[in-house]
């Protein structure tokens, strides 16, 4: 009987042993938990479980679902050869001075593919015909460390990378170099952006991968990744367009507030602060306060008087003077998507006659170019720019301002009329502006006129700078064009009515 009992007990013992092993393995895989029952529940960014008022059920980040992030990664690997791997790096934290950091802003390619919003992170996306999704996603992130989180704020940790952000596996970022050696062991192509471009500083993990590749003599296998990601980012999804509409709405409300606050003696800086504050308030008046989702999309221009002759004047520290115009180039970011709008308005709320004439000329050009933003026009942004230069010369002649083509292109209107818009203000910068427009692209249309103190130009117009910029969704036809910035007053009558109500 004793022997029989022992035999019967063996499956139970094996099951118990297996359960213990699973428990030990589970413990090893878990990230450290805070002993504080409150901070243990905090994550490094809003999710539906922590901020249901900001992130809806099924969304990974505000407005974007986990399935959309998965589809973005599927689209990426579809363009990669079999056996290849892509390494995508987060932005590093930038510091003003020792121990004093700037507000963190994630690398746009990394955010587009993961939604993860912390520094010191890497996403390894490996194409695999054996994987259910056609790829595997391994994320290397900062684990939860209660002692550090006490000082630096909450982290999402390894478990959230899997549970909330769709990773197949997550590991501590300190182990990245060791695992990178294993991930590049085959002869497949390695896609990564290892060089800083456009003024961007790469993360420490980027340098680690470079050293791993050098030791493995695999440098020849490295190919550029960002061009593939930018190509996907160029045409916006319906969800992205909803976020861009909200960025435009919020920015429009902020422009109204700035226009109404304008008066002689006020500082350009105060107008800038008014704009930023009004953008927050525009998201605080609903059933839920969503102001945490907005911040300035870029350092804005609030250029009064002759300061508008500088394309990107950002000192914003001079007083406003009666009789001057204010060129305000500003935009709010909403849930990581940017608005980029420019309005030019009189300090006192009334245009002078020369100001009105110049403004009306630039506005006529701007509206003509907006009407070209559809795929059936066959235009590219470069072709629209050439059209805008010609149209500006025509409009100026009608008000007695005769300018040679060279003067327009090199002095009066020296910048391009348009750029792409999205997660970045100057979005997808590696994508040529010579390609034909496609439905779902989002572009800016922003002709300008900057008249220097030069005897060649009419005296009444000298010292005036004007730019008018809208955010436009490219349509299939002219009827499908959508202007995202209509909440910001633009016509002479609308601006004066707004400022004198």
C-alpha cells in the first residue's frame, strides 16, 4: 500500500515541483516592486489603467490603439528582407546643467513604432516568418527601481512593456549590449540609425550597438532605418488626423487669446505666455481636464514690428508698439502631434492701409496655394512653392509694388512655402518635397513677405513682415481638402473683429 501511495503521489509531486519552478521563474522575470502600495501602481506615462480620462480603453497612448502600433510595425517589417532586424532608439534625457534636465521629448520614430515615452530604451524588431505577427518585438527599458523612482519619478518597467505596449519580451536596458550580440548573430541586415542627424543627439545605447557591430565586423550589414519609418509616417491614419485636428483646435483658441491680449507696451514674452496658457485652458473646459496632453510644439515666434523680418525670431522680449504688426508663429502639441500655425495681426487691433494691402496680397497667395493641396492636382510641394512665388509677384503688382523675381526669391520671400507636419513640426524631413501629394498627407502652406529697409522697395511697406500659415490635410480632390487651423482668425475682417469684440 505504501508503494502504491508513493506511485500515486508522484504526479502530484511533479506538478508541485513544476509549480515551484514556475513560481521561481516568475519571480526572476518580475521587475522590483515598490514597497509603497501607491507608487507600485504608477507608470512612467498615462495608460488606460492609470489615466482613463486621457487614454481610452484599447488605446496604448491617447488616441492610438495597440492594434495601430502593431500595424505600424507590420508595415515596417514588410519592407525588410527576411532575417533582418531593426533597432530603434529612444531619445536621451537632455540636461540644462548638472542634475537639472529639460522636459523629455521622445524620438518620433521610436514613439511612432512603440508609443513608449521614456528615455534609455531600445526596441528590437526582428522579422520572422515563424512569429504570429511576422515579427518579434523585444524592448530594452529601465526596470522599476523604487529607490530611483523616489527621486526621478515613476517608470513603467519591464512588465508594462509587455502587458501595455505589446512587446513579446522585455529586458533591462543595462543588458542591451549583451543581448544585441545574440540578436545580430545571423547574416541578416541590421537596420539602425547610428549617426546623429539634423542636430539630434543619439542615446548611449546607440553607441553600444555601434561597438557591438564593430567587434562582430558586421558594420557592412547596417542600413539606414529612418527613411523607411518616415515613409510610413508621411500619410496619416484616421486616428492621427483626429489628434492633429485637436492640435489645430487648441492652437486656434490660443491664437484668439493672444490676439485679444495684444496692446501697446505688452511684451512679446507675455503674448507667448498667453498663448501657452490658453492652449492648456482649451483642454480644461470639458468633462475631463486633458491639458496634460498639450505643450508647445516648438519654440514660438512672437515678433513685433521689424523683428518679423527675421524668419525665426525667438527672443520674444521686446515691447509691442502701437502701429506695428505682430507675426506669431506658434503651435500646440496634442498627444505628441504638432500644430504649426502663423498669424500676423496689428498690435492695436486695426490694420493701417499699407499693412492691409500687403496682408491681403499674401493672404490671396496663401489661399490660392491651399486650393492646390489635392492629389488630383498632380502638384508636389516644390511645384506649389514655385507657383506661390509667381502668384506673389502678381499680387504685389496690383498694389503698386513692383519686384523682380530674384528679389522675391532671395529677399522678400526667401523660405519655402510648405513642409510636412505630424509628430514633428518639420515632419519626415528626409522625404523629398518633389514627390506628388497623396491623400492623407498633412502639410503647411505658409507664404510670407518681408520688406527690408531698402530704397528699392516702396517706403510705406518697409519694415513690415507678414507670414500666414495653415495646416492642411491633402485631399483626393479639391473638395476633400481639410484646413486644420480654421479656428485661428485669418482674414482682415475676422482678425479685427476678434481683437475688438
